[in-house]
C-alpha cells in the first residue's frame, strides 16, 4: 500500500495559490466591467476616458504651457456682435477657452475680428445654448476645466473680471453661481440676482420675492435662496456633471450671486428677429424673462462631495415612473373633459351641470339611459353611485350598455350583478331600454 502524505506547509501553499488565482480573476473581471464595451482587447494604458477642447496644430506638438482651466461658451448671433466682441476679448485675455454657438448659421461674418481663429465655432440654426451644451459639452469632454461659463449674448462685461470672479467662487465654495446684475443699468427679474454693494457674495435675499413671496432668514427655497437665472450661469466641474444629467442639490449653501463682480443685462431680443420666433425652436424674447428656471443643487450636493454619479437605470426608472403617473392623471382628466364638454349632450357625468345635484333628481336607470352611448368615466360613475346609494350597480349598467353599443358581444361585456335588478326596468319600460346580460 502506498500512502501519500501532504505536508502542512505544502497544503497551505496550495491554498494560497488558489486564492491568489481566484482573487486575480475577480480583479480582472471588475476591470473589464469598468471598461467601455469593445475595448477589452486594448492595452490598459491606451484608454483615455476624457478629452478637452484645446486646439492642436497640424504639425509639431501642442504647447502644454498656460493651458486653460476654464471654459466660456455663449450662443451668438451676428446682430449682437458688438456685445459678443467685448465678451470674447475679455475672456480670451484671461486665459479662457472660448466656444461660440451660432444659432443663426452665420459664421463667415465673424472673420473680421482678430480673435476669430482663436475660438471654436459650432453652427446650428435656431437652436438654444442648452441644445448646444447637451450635445457638445459632455462632462467627459469638459472635465479638464474647473469652471464652465454658459452665458447669453446680451451681457455687458465692462465691470467684470473673469479671473477675479473665479478666485471668489473658489474661495466661497460655490458650485453654481452667477455674477450679480447692476440694478441701475439692468432689467432685474428677481431681487436675489441684484447686486448688493456691501457684500462680496450673497446666497439669499430679504426683499420681496414677487408673487406674494416673503423672503426672510427662514426661507429655504427659490426665489429667496438657491436661485440663479439662466442668462449667465457658472458651473464647477462637479456641478456641471450633475446638471448635465438634469440632477439638482443643496439650494442654500452652494449657490450664490457674486456682488464684487457684476455685469449689465441689456435684455435684447435673441435668437433672431421677432418674426422668426414663432417658426423656430427658440427661447422667446420673454422666455428667459418670465421667471427663468433657477438651477438648483437639490440632489447634487452629496453627489459632488462623495463623487457619486447617477446610474442610467435609475434615471430611466424615475422618468418612466413620472410618465406613468402623468398618463394616469391625463386619462382621468381627459375622460371628464370629453364626457362633460363633448359628451353627447349636457348630461355627461362630468358635464357643465353639477354632477351631484343632477344625480339627486334621476333614477339609476334613467341616468343610464340618458348616457347610453357615452364612454363613461369610472371615477365620475362612482360619484353618481355614492349619491344614489346604489354601489356597484349604476356603473355596471352604464358600462355594459356602452360595451353593447360599441359592438362588444354580451358574453364579454361587463356583467351586471344580480343584486342590481332593482335598478333595471324591463325592456320597453319608459325608464329603461336594456335587458340584463
């Protein structure tokens, strides 16, 4: 008999080896899951997940000194070239990358400016700056920039200094901000955006907020705090990744208006003339004026701090849930509107006559006969049953006759319970013209 004895240290070494192999395979699997699909055969060091908007020469190597750390993007039309020229000169001289979104399709007429070849031009007719931003400012593309300025074209920057603004925002820890508006020269729509002369930054207003809103130290919602307008937003790198995915965060600490650096809002018509506005997908002249939606950080605060980013399936789940809720509400409202306003006469269950008052005057069979051909809303039918004290009967009668007149066979139509016989008269009776199923 041959006996093979495994020494303890050999057994341990074997166990360690197997554990290392299994651990290594798990690590490799994890790495592959994090790689973009189709890149598994490529060497690990060859992949780059991010990029930038730095222009490169056709020959030689790009210069790596004085790389821009902030981006200035603005939707422009040739009619506002005087204001755009001043903005571009100021931001280029401050070391910004500048990108122009041409919503009017005019690009060649900008060749007259000396800075024309130093900026990036993107042209698409009758599109807003948010359309451009969603398609050309993906967070991975602009990840090298600490701040993204996404402005309108009708802003005056005579008193604005980009570098000083960035230093203030960094010091104050603002994730989303805007320069304050000069109240003497600008059209101010919300008091929180007006410049305060005694402060460098303010995050709330104590003035009358409009629409009956009273702003005080306890206010935690717009337009008293956590509010900026859409004309001149400035996003940090982390905030832009959240905003790009339409996720928002804390509205009292991470959003503010910089008083020390201010601009002028001329409120000029943008995206073409007024005659063209009705035929294009543009922000109307008053679109930005009428309570421009403030960008909030409601969910983004914790995402920014922890480095967490929303998963696509979660976004889809939220969107689908909201769509389902909206469709249910819309169906109920449509049934009532259709049956009441266009519901085959004035006796629709949600018609112009008060349902409850009208129900008190009618017997169940009379009501059903009156509305024999109308597609009845179940919610409105339930209101009638409660008032007439015939639960489960009236709705069954109404729906069974609706089904019959729609050509549905009786055997698959709604069945009337036997206990509802009291609500149904024989065929030919003056009050009823329908038999039991």
